[in-house]
C-alpha cells in the first residue's frame, strides 16, 4: 500500500476514535489544509486569523472524543515533540484583529462524507462565518478514492480536511519512532512531499528534514532537535489548522 492510500484509509478510522478509553499513543495528524497557491492565503495574517478562529478544543473533545489538543504537527510521544511548545489557540477576538478587512471571496472546503468529518466541516464553516469568512463545502464520497485523490491534487479548493498517519504503525522501537515523525512530516511539508496538498514550500524545512533522513538513527538528540525546529517553522508559516492527533491502531 502506498502512503497516499494509507492517508485515505484514515477517514475510515475517524469514526472509531471515540471507542478508545485507555492511554493512547499517536502516529498521525488530522488537519485542515490551506491551499497556499490561492492568493487569499498570501497574507500570513489571514492564515493566522483562520487558525485562531477555529475552536479545535471543541472539535477534538466534543466531536472526536480526544483529550489532547494539538499544539504542533508532532504529536505527544513522537520524536521531536516539545511539551512546552505553544501553538495556536481559540481566540476569536485576536482572529478578528488579524483579519483587517473582510475577504472578498467565498472559500471552498473539500472533505469526505464520514459522519464526524462532516461535523468537523460544519463547525469550521460556523467558526469562520463568525469571523466574517464565507465558506461553502464540497463533499466527496469516501468510497470513491479516485475522485477524492483527483480533487485533492486538482488544487481547485481553498481548504481541505485530511488525515495522515506515519509509515510505521504499532511499534515501540525507539529508532523506528524517530522515523515515524519524519514519515509524518516529510510527505506533508516538504516541497516535493507526496501528500503536500497545501503546496507548502520552505527551503529551511526541506533542509532540516533532509538532514533528519541522512542522520543515523542512533543520534537521537540531533534528530529530535531538527524535527522540533522544523515543527516550529511550519507552525510559524501556518499552512494548516491542526485539529487532532490520530491514535495508533
């Protein structure tokens, strides 16, 4: 199975998340991506405003039944995770201050037809409406994977909901755990990443993740530092709104 097919399968698992009650380990991220090829997102303040406008705590706890609220793209327990790192938080007042003038276009949010995915989309539409941003949704049948992939790759849509899991699942090996973080971040956030549908392009992030790939697994501290730095840069650039971490299955 290729990694893109693996990310599509994430949508089938979202329905089951609420059934987990024990302590969890995570190896994936569910997020709303911003299509950076769209001119509306050239302004970093617009990207920041959207991040502050969305109540991800409600989404994580009330829709998905998750206790952990994302602060970055690296989930707890994965190599490079920083417990003290502070990402975006729900702050509608700050969002309105950052959005200096109303957007003159209606954004399109692409998503699949999973029950909870639809609820997440509805919540995002509501939160962005409160900010003064109009959003309409485009729903694709989860079972039609070819259409879903084609819609993602088309670059037509401003926003999309997507989950992605690292390449190695269900292992406690520390060396492999480091690779998990790289396998989560590189496809999503390197300029030529196989799942980079935000079209995010930052040479520093490319270089850092390239260095991680080239560094011996045994040099854990160095790899952690590079992954953490890449996480901080990505969060500063804000190509995504991170909604919840996906548990290992």
